[in-house]
C-alpha cells in the first residue's frame, strides 16, 4: 500500500505492474488487496487518487488537468468525470466551498 501511495502519480501503475514489482501474480495481489482493504485494486487506487486530488484542490491553485496528471490520471475529461462520481461535485464546486 505504501508503494501505491508513493507511485500513484504514475499513470502506468496498475495491478500487473505492481504485482510484477513484488514478484507475485496479478490474481494473488488482487485477492490480497481485497482481503486487506475490502476493495479491489482499482477501487483502492481510485480512492487514493481522489483523496490526493482533494488535497491538491484545497491547497493549490493548480488547474484540474494538472491535478489529474499529478495523481496519475492524465486524461482531463476522464479525471473530471471520475472526480465528480467519487466526490459528489465538480472540481470547481469543490474548490469554491473549500474552508
């Protein structure tokens, strides 16, 4: 999990590459993730990335596409849709109500 937090900004990090980094099969890593976190690998990575995106929105003036790149989701449209789905409001709405 620490590896994923450190490398979440890399869009190439996925189940296969992470499994290869630890010399285990993708299936085994997927089962371990589900057992340890209660989430699939993709769900866990998405949650990590959205938390980081929230922090960046609160603490910086970066544009949405720049935040997407920093959290490993380089497609601005996909990042925007994913953010709204997981956080419940658009990045602009979120940024405008920050405290």
